[in-house]
C-alpha cells in the first residue's frame, strides 16, 4: 500500500431542510389550521481515529467530502428526516488543521476518538410553529440553515514509543526487522527505506512497545538533500529516540561528524525534537572493523554524557540490553526488576 501522510480535503456539512407551509383541510373540519412540519437537520462531519489504518491514501482519491442535507418538512405536521452524518476515518496520529488559517482543529491521538468538526445546519420550522392567538393562519416558514464549509489539511504523525534516527544504511531497518514483525526493505545501498514503518516490539512478560523506522537523514536535508526533512515529523511523538551510528566505514568516513550533522538537521527541523533525549546505538559490531574502533567511539560519546549501546542485528548481540534500557525509559524499570 502506498504511504500517504498529507492530504487536503474540501469538506462541508449538510444544509438543514426547509420548514413547510401547509394547512389542514378535511371534510367537516371548518378551521383546520396550519400543520406544516419542520425541516430536518443537516448531517455533521465527524472525524474518527482508527488503529486499523496506516495511511491517508484513501482520502487522497476523494478530496471532496459532503454530509447529507436534511429533508424538507411536509404537511400533516410531518418533520423532514435529518441528514446522515459523514464519518471520515483517519489513522491514529492524524492532525487536522484549517488549511486557510493553519489553526489546529483536532489531534486524533487515540483509537476510536470521534470529533465533530463541522456541524450540520438546523432545519427550518414549519408554519405550525408560528400559530398564535393573533395570527392563526401563518403563511410562512423558516428556510433551512446553511451547512459549514472548510478546507482542511490532514497530516499523519506516527504514534510510536521509540523512534529510530540516523544516516542511510546505519542499520535502522535491520534492527526493527530483528525485534519486530515489521519487514522493511534492507539492502546495501542508501535510502532503501523511503517511507516510515511501524513495528510492535514484544518484550518480556507479554509487554510490548511500538517502534518507528524513518528514512535516513543526511547533511543538507533542510535544503532537500536526500529525502529532506519530510519524514522527521514522525519522530515528534516518540518518547525515546535511538540514534543509530555505523562506525564500520572508519577511517574513510568520520561517524562523529556524521552524528553531529544529523543532530544539526534535527535542530533545523524542530527545536523541540532536537531537545529530546537520545540513546546512541553503535550497530554492526559483528564486523571486525567496528570492533577495532568501538572503544574509541564509545569513549568519545561517554565523555559527553551520552550512553552507548553496541549491538549486532545480525547476531542479536547487545539487543537484549538495548531492550532493557528502552523498558527502563518507558516504564521506569526493566522486566527483571519488577
């Protein structure tokens, strides 16, 4: 399925039905009086978050969404039917904003959350409502109220407990495929991951957490280099960031300079995101060249107060310790300490 995380919608709620002008006319009833019914209410536009969706693709193909109008009132005091509500289902984590003003209208951050964003117009009252001692035969009724219209911007931000950050080919997809059922593309060339993916990571005693893998960020991403900053928004809701660093390229490349370059891109995208606490994960420690440089790189990070976790997604070495650290940061304790 194609991953779409931004969509513009043109939405409108239903118009209210018009009230009816009618009079009771029956044999042997001389003064029947007014009996026009009320118009029905227009349908609302309701957004509903659902965990069963992971993309806004379906809405991309249906940009115009309209709720049903209310029916007009009829004679014999028959009221018009209300218009059917329009329920727009979106993935959990979707933020709805007004496309014209930029105001945030709804943050669909919980499964089955329902929010009415556009209310349907009220139905007009029929002439039976206006009968009085001084006006026993009113020959007028109210028109239905117009519905609301709005141009909306939908932006999906994945809901994950842990977000993976790093350069292309740092080992993010290998890690998430090792510890979850997610199966992102893995290959020995850059940008094999071109869309974000989520994986549910099982932990001890039937506990679990959600991990997000996003495409790699390179220096100059804020200017559009690589895949740019587009997917960094999917890390904004993550409680923990794991910054994966590949040191197997030393000395051809400087992993410390690359680490700092990625963090600069993070700061250029969002100061709030840049302030999130990170744990550094040194990947591919099953390779001899990584082993040779591990002590030097670990000392550099620890000298700056950054905790380092060496792992190998190929052999599983160090992965258990990393999961325990994630558990401590998410729930306060690792499982064996409960």
